[in-house]
């Protein structure tokens, strides 16, 4: 004899379990490489302090067997990037970064420094204007700046308009671009892989 189930119970019986999907964030190696690519070699001082060394916030385990010591000191490595920040525990860090307010705080601080330091800002501007003649922000060069952080995406017209409004009150051209780079850098969307 068949028992009749209500339609809702029948659906519930065959429903898949609930799955939570979290965004995959780039690890410290990814974040540092993006910022160094945009802001140049001078960015390494800032990215080492705010991205590479607080490794537990970003993920990206190191390999303790790749560390090559060249001296007797605790920090004497052939490649300083080969050192495991925090010791052997850094070898067991998550592969994928986890979103947190502290992580974003460190990224924000790094962005503030990179967008305002003359050497790093100059490098970033040269990515847009190789000849060194800076133009006022317009939809084309704002889209190009956006794509430095988000190479696979085109900015929406709303994003371009917001960036144009952001800089419109600043008379100094370099400071305008500094504000634009700061805003693009602080947007957590580019960290998603």
C-alpha cells in the first residue's frame, strides 16, 4: 500500500543539502604580486610589512624545506621571501585566504601608503601614461586604471562616473590620480580569485 506524501514533503525528501559557498580570496603571494605589479618594486617595503609578514591573515603556506640559510642568524636566508613568517607554523597556513576585517585593514593601510608615496604613485601613473604626460581622468583612462586591478572585468558606467566624481574636487592632477588609485586598491573585489 502506498502512502501519499504532500508535495512539500516529497520535494524536501529529494532536496539537496544546503551548501554555503564563500568567496575565494587570493593568498599573500597573490595580493603582494598584484600590488607590486601596479605600484612597482618600491612597493615591496610596504607589501612585506602589511601583506607578506602577517601571513596568517592571508593564507599562503610556505615550504620550510625551501629555506636556504646563508648564515648563523635567525633571519639569514638566501631568499628573504623563503623565510616562514612566524616560524614553522606558517607552513600549515590555509591555501586560500579568509575574509576578515583585520585582513582588509592591512590591505587598506598598504593601499593608503602605496597611493600616496611619490615613487609608487609615479610607477602606477606610468602604467597608464608611459610617456610621463598625465591626462585628466576620463572614461577611457579610468577604465584602464580599473583594469590594472581587475584585468578580466570592464567597469560599469556607474563605477566610471563615481571615480570621476571622486576626483572632480581635487585641483592637483597627481592627487586626483592618487585618490583614484586608493579607491580602486581598497575595493576588495580585486582580491577575489
